[in-house]
C-alpha cells in the first residue's frame, strides 16, 4: 500500500508518497449550534461551536495526524476528507503521517519516547488501557472551549473512550457493525436464522468451485457475534467476572467451531486469501461476515461480483445481535501542538468532516446528525442492537489473542474441541479483570 503524506495549508495541498502497511480493520438527528465565522466568511464545521472567546481561526501552526490504513480505499476516503480542511481552517497545516506495521506497538514506542503525534487513532481494543496508563489527554476542557456538542455522538461509541474518572479521552471518528455479505448469484434468499445459515451452507458445500460456503474468522473479531447469537458471553451481565465457561457459552463456542469441523466454514488464510472480503470477491466463499469496509474493496477490486447485505442471522438467544467497532481521534498527554490538534479534531469529528469521511464508503457515522451513507442501511440498522466488539473490558487484546491462538490450534490440529479454547479464554479474562 502507498499512503499519502499530507501537508495542508492555506490553498496549497502537497502530496508525498510513503510506504505503509495496514494495522487493523477497523459504525440523523438534531441541528448544531452555529459556529463563529472564519476568514473570508468561512465557518467552523457544523457540529462544533466556539465558546468563551476561543477563535479556532486564530490558531496557526501544524498538527501531526497519525493512524493506519487498512486499505487503499480507506486512504482515499481520508484524502478527500482532509482536502476539505484548509477551506475551513486555512491557518493550520495537517502533516499526515500514517504508521506502518503493528500500529499499537509503534505508538507505544512513540509514547514511551515522548514523540507523540498531535492527533491519532486509538482502537477501542486498547483504549481502556491507554486511558488508565495516562497516555491520553482528557478532552473535557478542550471540548468545552471548542463548543463540541458531545450529545450528537452515539453513546455506544463515545462511552468506550470515557475513563473511570468520567472524563472523555477521545471522540469516535466513526463506527461499524458486522453484517452478513453474500454472493447474490449463489444465495438467492439470505438466511435469517443460524439454523437457516447452516442449511444454506450445507446446500452450497462442494458447489461452484467454492473452497467453503462460509469464510469465517478464528478470532473474537467475528466469532463473538456468533457466541452472542447462540446465547453465550465473555462476561457476566455486570462485567465483573468471566462467563465464557458457562454451559451456554461453551455450547456457543463449540457450535461456531463445528462450522469448521463440518466443512461449512474456512478461514481466509486456508482459502488462500488475505481476508474474507477477498475470499468473497474471488468466489472462494459465498457468504462472509464483515463491516462497511467491504464495499469499497468489492467495488474497487471485484466490480463484477454481485453481492448483497443482510443482517446477522438470529441464533438461539432469540434476539437479533451483532457487534460494533469504533476508533477514536485522541490527543496524547505529551502531544506538542494541542491547540492545533483541537482545531483538526473539531473538523474531523464534526458533522461536516465526518460526513465527508463516511461518504467514502468505509464506515458508519458515530454522530446522530450525519446521514447514513448510501448502501449502508443494513449495517446502520445493526447499530440499534449491536454489542461492543471491543473496548468493554481491560486487557481485551490479550483475551482476543488467547481465544484466537487456542481456536486456531484446534482447527489446524483437526481436533475441534471447544474445551481448550474456553479454558484459555477464561484464564485471560480472569487475569485481565484481576489487574
């Protein structure tokens, strides 16, 4: 992948190429208060309103923005969003520095050496940890100064970036839910229940040169949606103890594993693809479970493959359920240009900036006053009943790793026993909750 390094200032946009690889994939309401006018009659983006005499157009300098790029399409969406910034705030330049490789590890190194970008992504997976470790700047005073209306953010996304002290440490840049995407030439009626999903998969097995009917992930990033649907859970209702070893949860994990055992599902890697969206595009699988990032990838790389969206099938829990993901824009405790970062944050997390960003087709809005992008109705509907796919407990990165490592070992060893997966996951949960 080739990210673009931006320097955006006044009326000049300079584009530089820099090598990068992705880290992880990364979900309409009331009116906003009018903002103060800027130079030449420009106004601050709707969704924020300067208060207390703070004039964002008087801020000059550069804000360094860092994040990852999970696809070229995501990079292009950010390009188009950033191109709208200098028209509103011409006195602040944006130096976009995407981070290659393992984003979390690279960022921890930067934080440890006090070389922190001014504004950067924080994945919900580890937001709780970074807040507790003091890596992030509390934003409440800045939010008040800039007049950002946080009531416009969906609480399910915003709450993940609140600390135990009740303060806000990031504004959600977007959201996504997991839905079911299927090849509409091969699947004419979308399954609405997990039983129907199994029936459809059995009918597709061995047909149309499919490697497997379903492309499935061995981790909680998709598997948790199935565990919830089948009545299981990682935690008790109050979030204070593990629930992965309950009978309902063990049964749910075994049910998910049996999809692999019975040849109904395979991982993307075992199909020879980098991820399940690619497997769908290559017609290696007929059904997969992804978020809004699938659309630009399919239209850009596999434009001739017909596919459609449906909600996650309902399982034995009896209620529709899926999982959601989000990422914040945050300012570091050691960020140098915090005023400039706040100006950029006001734009990117504001109504206008988020509208431009989500129109890129990668994600859903995290704000109520931003319209649902075209083609995202099914995924947006899932927001009403989605449970957080991450960010709901400390140490979740380690919990995910424990589950995926044990689950993958069972698939590769062809033993297909949920017991070791449950045991490893419980140990990781108990350790995380005890710290």
